[in-house]
C-alpha cells in the first residue's frame, strides 16, 4: 500500500491497513489512523498549502484520503474572527472565534468529518451510507450523500429540533426517528452495520471520520499566521473533535509547519450531559455514562466513544473542563450574538458560558491568545430561545404610534 496512513491499535501497536474497521482484533482497543509524518513533511510546506483552494483539502496529506483524491466539495476554511467585544464581556484580552456556524454545506463542523468519511466510504466501495446522529451529523451526511449520489440512512433520537430533522429529510435521505436517546440510537446502528454492507460514518468508518476534525486545528494555526494559540475551548459530545484538534497541533509541530508551543485544551459540556467534564473535574480514572437531560441536544451523548481519550488530552495539556446549565447556555448564545454578531447554536452557548467560567477562575489567563470553537449555527436551534428574548412590540403602521411608544423600546449595544 502506497498510502501515507493506515489503521493502528494505540494499545498494542498492531497495524491493520485501511478498511471499515474500528476495534483491534487482539485487544479490542479503538483503532486510530497513524500517518507517516516523515513522508508528509517532505511533501508539504506553508507555501504549498497556501497556494491551494481555501477548504479542508488544502491539508490533504494530513487526511486519510487516497492519493490523488479530488473533492468537488469546498468544505471548511471557516472564518477565524477576533472577538474583542465578547472578550471584554468575559474577561479575555485576546479572544478569537473559529466560526463553523458558517461551514459549508450544512453550517456545522460536522461537514468536515463527513467529507473525509465519505471520501473513504467511496474508496471502500460502499453505495449506502448512514450515521447515528444528535442532529448536525445527520444534516451533513444527508447533504453530502445527495451530492455524491449515495443512498443515506439517518438515525436520530425522536426528540430532536425540527430544523435538524427537516434539514436532513429535505435531501432525500431516509430519516429514522428512534424512540430513545443517542446512546440507544448508536447501539442500534452498530448492530445494523454488522448485518448490512453500509458505511456508517461514525460507527464502522469512525477512525476516518474522526480525522476530519483535525482540519479545525490546522486552520486555526494557519489563520493565526502559522502560530499556535495558548488555549482552545472546545464543546464535547463524543469527544472526538477535541482530541483531534490537539492531534492536529502536534502534527503541525512534528512536520515543522509551526513552532512548538504548549496549547492548553479545555472542554465544554452541558451540565445535563457532562460525563467527560465531570470526570475531569473529579480526577476520575474512567468516564461514568450519564442519562442526558439538556436543551443542548447536539452534545447530548451520555456514553462518549472518545471520552477517555478526550479526558487524557485535556489533562496532558494542562487544560480543564467545565459545564453550563441550560439558562447559562441561553445566556451564552445571546451574549455571543449581541457582542459579535455570531448566532451560534446551543453548543456555542455552552462554549461561551464555560469559557467565561474558566476566565473568572483564572484557569485561562486574560492576556493569553484563546480560541473558542463555535461549532454550529443558531438558526437550527431557535427552539432554545423561545420565551428567552424580550417580547417584540406590534405596532399600528403610523408615525404617531411609533413616537408614542419610542421610550418603551430598548436596543442593546
Ligand atoms: C457533534 C458536535 C460537537 C461535538 O463533537 P464530538 O466530536 O462528538 O465531541 C460539538 N458541537 C456541535 C455543534 C456538534 O454537532
Ligand atoms: Zn491492539
């Protein structure tokens, strides 16, 4: 095999080539993609990457896609925004937003992981793809499968936001609403994947899927001028994204694209589903699964597949994890929108609220370069804001009526 990557067991080191495999046959540890970084290093440089189109494929050598792979989907390369007004509000002097609320094509960071997983699904010969999803993954799989001409089976918990269900079904995917939480949905998909020759992006294609999250880290570093930040704050569900952002930073250092710099990695969860944040806070040696109960459905995974890895990454980096109550999540969404004009979903509310706590507690120093990962779009979770915003006036269409009530109107600035 001429490829620069293959599946490897982290525990025993055994290699498995490439295929739709998830666990080591010997020790049942999760498989991870290992890259030949010496070869990667000889093929890429800052200027080579900068000369390419502004999407995730500019980092192709760091992704598990076949040599010569050409995508027609310009996913990623979302804006990295300076956030001085939010920074002033929560106590940071150098705050940045990585804004995946604007990710193409379905407005969440899941577009990145799906693009990589589907590239491999085709290479492995799957004509049917699917996923177990808390919503955003469903949207991304449905949209990208439609564009690639693949059939898609999407499994979601039956209590999802309407926008996320409609935003999957519209692409012609078969959406199945399962009575039960995400962890039940995920178990069902694992059983289906054993029986049918389907590529489930986050089940039997999970090692490939997870690597797609590295592109968030590559972009942050490049957009800071090929420099690593001091801190990143990342919302956690299954725990893959946070682990892979850390992996991306370390690969950039290993290949000489950025100077070494210790980056502290911070995780954020909703208090009503905080198995990883709870374990970090308690100094636990394992993750205790939890029954989710939170308005933040995108992060409602009670038994996170990469939870242990996420916890290790956070600890090793000198970071921490925090959690936010439902009212704090809503307040975080509003603060982000009112200060920076960015409408993030409930997961963004979690991230902003937890970042505020970490700054107040001094775990993140105010003068550090700190990046918050805004991972999804608020238009998909307007349900969370119903009743939370001031009541809106209805007015007779006359100047007189307007002038009469002018004093009662309020504008935040
Ligand atoms: C899935 C998701 C996450 C968490 O990703 P994991 O890799 O599962 O930890 C964060 N934010 C949003 C909006 C998501 O949809
Ligand atoms: Zn093994």
